[in-house]
């Protein structure tokens, strides 16, 4: 096992200088601290301070996810993680960060310098700077809805998107829908691509035609609906499945703007079951993610890795919540079939091509 002495000898500095760098001391230069931290990571040093009961700390890093109040998606995830960790006397820090923070701070160095034993990563996009660094980290790291292949120290947690999307498709099929559109989230999100893949696969399994005019990427915000819903309606969709509940809220508004009604003319299904879903008019049929359990699962996985039990993926089961935004299909004519520039055919041609 690498010791402080080993690092000091490698860099030809004193043991006390290495100790200061590793434990947050401020009376050394930034350049030297950075060099020591880089070398410690390279040599596989484990900060014993972080292993002591009174110093046990975990960190939740959050980007592009709201979590401050119970109506927001991230709130229950953070709460579930903290509840599970606190039972075993872990201290939890929550840091909202952005890409600039990731550029300015190397992941392993930041974790070591601040004495964190592991982390839970929420809301990261595929192009985030730390995603590459997660490929080689030896620190127990749990990613929500993101994956790093072949690193035994990193695990993916989430809800089974394939099962969830299939539940939604089967529900709509039972109501007689065959022209089912999918308005997804951002294409730079792993979970968006998983749900798009699940949608295309479910259509194929149920022998429904795949129409690229009905399979579109947007963003995980309500406003995304206003840009895409008119094309989905003109292409004859009788139901619109959404990448999350916020998109579904925008879809309901856009359908009304078009002079149509939900669910009398168009059925709408969301994903997540955030609190607002039950309060919409009409109340939203959606796929529920148990977000408290997602948070708890995030802790259980990091706890397992801290005890040398490596995991690659841990998925919760989704649940279909039937409310009033879906009804029997009403056939609609195609008035103007336009393939949106954000269609899966253009944005993710490899994924689209797998179905043909």
C-alpha cells in the first residue's frame, strides 16, 4: 500500500509537505499541491483520514438537476441517499457544479484533497469533463443514469427504461393506439438514448411501424413541446409518449394550443411521476421512478464498493401510473408528414438504422 513516505520519496519533498497537500493545508503553493495530488492518485494512495469513523464523508455532485424542494425531480433522490447514509453515520456534502468546475478540478484530486470516500453523480451529460476521468478512477463512484464500462470502481444506478417504455406502449396498444409518437429529452443524455432505443425496440416487438417523423429528440423542459408537437400532430399521432413529465406538461399545453383535447383527441404519457404529474389537467398517466429508492440504492451501491463488492449496474423496476391523460384512440389523418430535424433518423442514425 502506498504511503505518504513513498510519495515524498518519489517527489523528493518532505513527508510533512505531502501531508499538508493531502489534508488541505494551505501553506504550500498551488502548483506543488497539484503535483502531490496527481502523484498520490497515480500511485494509488488511500487517504486514511477518510476511513476514520469521525471523518467519514461522501459527496453528491449535482449538475443540471433541481433538488431544493419536494416538487423537483432531484429532491427525493438526494433525500433517499442521505437517509440511507446517515443510518451508518456518514456525513454527506452536496455540491452543485458545472463544467467549469470540472475543468478547474480533477475528480480524483478533489475527492482526495477533501477526504471523500465515495460519490454520487447526478445530472451529468455525456460530454462532461469528468466522464472521461471516471474511466480510470479508483474511488467508489455511483452515476445516476450514466455508465462507465469496464471500471470496477464505478456503477450505474437508475430505473429500467426499456421496461418502463414498454409498459407505456402496451398501455396505449390496449387502448387501440398504433401511431404513437415519442418526444424524448436531450440527445447528449445517455438516458435519452436508452429511452429512444427502448421506444424503437418496443414498437418492433409489437409489430408497429417505425416512423421517423414520430421519433424526436427535444430537451427535458416543457418548452421543447411547442417546437415539436405541431409536426407530431400533422403526422397523425394519436398518442404522444414523453421523455419526462415536464415535457408531457408542455405537450398537453401544445395540444390545447392546436385546438385539440387531452385525452379525447390525443393521449399523453409522461415518465418519472414527479408531484406535478397528479396535479395537471388532466392528471398525467406516467411511468413512475421511485426516486427515494433510487437515492437509497445509490448509497447501497457505494457502500458495497467500499466493501470491495464491485457492481456494474443496478436498475429499479418502473411502475405504470394510470390517470386521466390517456383514452381510447381516435384515428387521425396525416395532414403534413414532416420529418423533424431533431428526428432520431438525423440525430442518432446508428440507433435508427439498427431497426432496419
